[in-house]
């Protein structure tokens, strides 16, 4: 009797909700399901190709605002896509993106297939409901990735601090896109903050000390776990910080880590391999977790295969999960982590390394994709 009464009561309650009329649309800035619905295949129309879906649902979310995403799709599902981020203003973002995407579409399909704007920042053209408002949160030297969902310190699994690379005092990387793999972590409950630096004062010692001073602020804010990630010099300094504060850092993700310059120009590249070996040796055996991605044809890496082997050697020595990713072409070059195929193929390994049980985390050297995590 008790179970039948309870079921009947729930049925009446559900009927009352349905009779009350349509539910109010959820705010995508506070409701993750509503947020993810905006950045889903529902916005893409007939375009269902792996590249397009990955580009919109993962890669675009790493853009700095003002940003926009556009595509041209044929009835058979073939499509071309492109996005622009970190533009001076919304009008410039639209204009530059339209020109570039139309050029891509004409090259792929011929004339008569202009691109359409799918999204501008967090406003999606063909989906009803509220737009996602770019996140403005800041903690010390870190600012939120504006198009990633902000779970908040109390609810998040932890926080990822992303550091861009360094291209000299006149190369400003503060508007660079984040790699799509970070959106996978965001989906899994991690907040994503950017560690952007003024290039005029972005020396390695200065950046490292600022990064280390910011770690206690993240703990004070309430984050339980901290992951440091970065590309090029950003990846290098992430490993350095993890080695100096293993008690505060859960994992380090370094994509094409570099700090010695380009092979084709005057540099101290000869020291790069020895310095990288010392960098790995500085990490305690029992933590933090580590993933290093290296790429074929990286002009800042004197020997990607040798560097991958060093990480593989460290994986045998360390008890903490340690992973080397050396994907096969066509993923290549110093910015290989920004390839949509890297997000799709290697992202599951990185997600499992960060948050899976230690016994289940991937380890050693891997060249193939990570379908099983």
C-alpha cells in the first residue's frame, strides 16, 4: 500500500507540473545541461562530420571573446568550418570569420555555398533559449576561460590552470585559443582558468614565481585539486611548478614543452634534451601525475622521439601515473595539441590520467589514439 500511495502521489505531482505550462528555460551559466545543449550537435544542422562536431563542441569553447563559429554544410553532411577568437570586437570577429570561412567553402565546394554563423560568443543562432554569457571570474593572476562552464570551487572536481607559450617580447599570446582537450575536462567537472602574461615581462623565472604564488589562492578559493597545463614554454613551466610544489599540484599536462628556442634560429637547443631530462628528474616518484605530448616536425624540439622515450623511462620509474603521447601524423608541429584530431584521439587518455584511479590511468609511451581512455 505504501509504495502504491507514493507512486500515485508522484504521478499527481508530475501532472501538476505539466499542467502548469512550459518550464522556464534554464540559465546556461548556472545549469550545465543547458550550457552543453548550446555547444552541441543540435546547433550544426545537417553537419555531422567528426571534424565539425569536434570543432564546435570542444575546440570553439577554448576561444577568447569576442569569438564566432561559422560553417558551410551540404545536404549530404559534408561541411567546412572555422572559428575566430580574441578579436578586437564582435563586428570584426564576424567580418573576418565570414571572409575566411567563405574562402574555405569555395575551395571545398565551389561557389554558391556561403558560410553561416552558428554562434557568436555564447549566443547560438538556431537554438532557442538564453545565451551563455562569457565568464569573467578571476583568482589572483588567473582568469576564467570565457566560453567554458564555470562550476565554481565548491562544485568543481578541481581547476586546470593553462599557460600559453612564449614567442618573444613582441608576440602577445593572451588571446590564443585553448586546446580542445581542456573542454573534455570542463565537461568532467573541472574549471578552466588561463594564466596569461604580458610578453614584455614574461621571462621563465618571473612566470614561474607568479604561478607558484597563485597556487595558495586557488586552495583558499576552495578548489580541491589543481592541474597545471600548458603549451611550449607554458608546458615547461607547468612541470617546473609541479616539481617545486608537488603537495599542491595534482597533475601536470605539458604539450610540446619547450624553453630553448627554434632549431632554425640561434638558440641553446643543444641543451634542450639534457635540461628536459633534469626537468623530469625533479618530479617526485609518487606525484604529481604527468602527461607530456610531443609531435613530429616540431621545430622547437631537437628530437621528439627521444623526448617521448625519456617520459616513457620516467613512467617505469615513477609510481605516479606518467604518460608520453607521441601521436602519428597528420597530427604534427609545435601546435599539434590544437589539432581537432588530438582532442578527439588523445583527449580520452588525458582525461583518464587526470581523474581516473591511479591503477587505471594510462602510463608509458603511446602513439595510437586513446579510444579506451
